[in-house]
C-alpha cells in the first residue's frame, strides 16, 4: 500500500514538473516573440519613423505679404511702414521698409504713404503700398505703442549702432531722446525712440533703413532654438494687444504651421531689401522703376502674383 502511494506521489510530482516546463517554455517563446518580432513585422515597424521624419512641407498659399504700420505719433516721422513677405516654401522672411514719404498714386492723385494713411486710414495705406510697389498685400497689422511693445517683447532686445549723437525733445510730450554715437542695447522703448527720431540728416530714406536693419536683426538674433515651439503663445500675446489687423484666428490656423516651419530654420530667416529711389518734383520719395520691376524677384512672387 505504501509502495502504491509512493508511485502516485511520484506520478503527481512529475506531472507538475512537466506542466511548469511546458507553460514556462510557451511563456518564454511568447516573450521572445514580443521582444523580437518576425522579419516581416520588423520591416513594417521600421517604415513608420521614416514617414514621420518627412515632416511638414508648406504650400504656395502659405507665401503671404503683410504690411506693418507702426503708428507711434501723429507725425510723419512718428509712423513706420514695412512690407514683410513670408516665403514659407523657401523658409525665409523678406523685409522691405518703405520711407513714410514714398510717393503713391491713387485715383489719379499723388501723395505720400503717410498722407494717404493720415487722411484715409489703414486700408488706404494698403492700397497706396500696392500701387507704388505693384505688389498685392494679403494682410495688414497696425501697431500703436502698446502693441509695438508686445511685439518687440516677443523677441527681446538687440544691440544697435547709433550713427551719431541723437538728441531730441518731443514738443508735444516733452519726452527726451538722448543717445550717444556707438553701440547700445535697445529694448522696445529705445527702439521706439530710434525708429521715430525725426532729425536723421539723410531724412526719411535713412529712417526706413534703420527700421529695416533693426527689424531684421531683431528676428535673426532672437529666433533660435525653441522659438518655433512658442509661436502659438507669441501670436496670442500680440493679437490680444491693441492691434488693428485683418489677420483672423482662421488665418492663423491656416498659416501657423508655415510660420513655425520658417522659425525652426537654422539659418538667418530675415532678409532685408533696401529700397532705392529719388525725390521727385513734389518732394516725395519715388521708388526707382528698375527696383519696382525687381520686387517680384526680391519677394519670390510667382507669376500669378506679379
């Protein structure tokens, strides 16, 4: 009887051992399969990262032109006009500042950009810029001192080179502008005074050049690293300031990826175009005809836009 019991116990023990071996073997095979998929599965998995690495590619519709108007004070030298072309397909911004006294002709009447703006507002200024440059403007953005501060704060400040001593006392506000010749760090307040300084010896043409240089430097020296990942926040900051624009939330949704694409470039994304011309008999700065003909090339316009 004891012998029979021993046999049963041994059989039971062996059964348990075999069961553990079988289950353990199957478990090990399953684990190996999960960790090392078949050759076919491995090929399928490797395709996905390659597709994802292709990333976003902008379309021609994302290449748009915006007229920026900085209205700091109700005087010619207190107003700035700058055409900015976002060429997303080439990952760049083309900056073209225009002297406030640039000549334009609308409805058979010649006047300066500033006068068209002063007398009839932003939309008329847009039409005047389209007239003198032969370029279609998609959007406009008018900034006052507060919204200008918000926009500059997005980028931070820059070092600027003061060409000679700038000394001026504003007769309306009593505000003083005193900057010595040489390099100085400029935040939004310093930039505002430099960009609206009325006594540059070379006049409005030179003031426009100062605008172009500071704008392109502000972008090229500050749009680095993680800037593109904060574009949504920056846009929200500017659009919620007292800015006048026809650039809607829908427009931002359509172009936001293109803006981030440009901002994520490792190159200097802002390219400055300096206008050329001469003063005519009406004492307006008239853009050179050859320069106007070259604008489509400068702004990378396609044939349908020229």
